[in-house]
C-alpha cells in the first residue's frame, strides 16, 4: 500500500507520454534526426520544468510505455519522448553511439553527458 501513492503520481505522466507517443514514433520512422529534433525541442521548450523527482517519474512512465510498444523498446524513442515532454531535456544534447561490425546491439541513443561514449566506435551529438 505504501507504493500506491508513488504509482498514482505516474498516471498523469503516463497519459502525457501515451498522448504524444504516436506522433513521436511516426516522426522517428519518417524523419531524419535533425528536423525531428528541431520539432520536438520546440514542443519540449513549452513543456513543464521538472525537478529531479518529477523527471524520474517521467522517465519511468516513458520506460513503461516504451517497453510495451508493439515493436519493442527503443532507446532513441525514449530520448525523443523525454525531449518532447521535459523543458530541461529539450535543451540537452542527444548522443547516438555506433559500434561498427558488432554482433548484437550496434547502437544506442541517450541524453545528457557523453559518459557512455567510450564504448562506441563513433558518437554523433545533436
């Protein structure tokens, strides 16, 4: 019962995520990163500014929706959703790391610092 309040606070965030998810996914599949990021950053600049706890709740809601997406989870989708839904995230760089010729996962996208960059052959920052 103690976690009930925590889960209830996720509902508004989950509604926001689910409302914008179809448009983000269409953009992800049809647009290049440059035009799509410009559009989503404009949306995100109008989004609420969240403190660390609120941003963590947003990330949990994004992760839940992403994990239940029919085509499976996608790190780029998660980063795009966060950019569109959080004012601070809208101003952060997005990094795309690529492993050349590797088996398994060959790329990853993330927001913020370049801390994960050392495990990739190439990193693009937008």
